[in-house]
């Protein structure tokens, strides 16, 4: 799937597709980070982005899914975090 194709899905659908292993959490994170590079500066939605941490978390989530783990908490299968 191309990075821009992930934009058609809402967070709930992305989480379901990750949980059913139809898409990779690593691919989704990379698509989100790519999109954030494009629109982030004009939106000014985040004061910091831990891209490396997001990538590490996605790799770990994928490792767990491939080892047979079920999708954990809702946030575990979603590439989004709320602003605090």
C-alpha cells in the first residue's frame, strides 16, 4: 500500500487492519511521519515528535503481532496520540 492510501482510513480502521495483520504498524507509522513532514509545519499541531520512538514502538508491535500476540490496548494498535 502506498503511504497516501493510509489517509483513507480512520484510526479505528487502522487499528483493526493492524490487529488482523492486513497492514504493518511499521508501514503505518512511516506513512504518518511522512504526512506529518508535509503538513506538520503549516498545522503546527505538535511542538515535538518522537519519530525514532514511534518507529521503535511500531517495530516492537509488529514483532509481538508476528509472534502471535493479540493486539493490546487500543492505543497499541493505533499510530495516534492525543495532545496533552
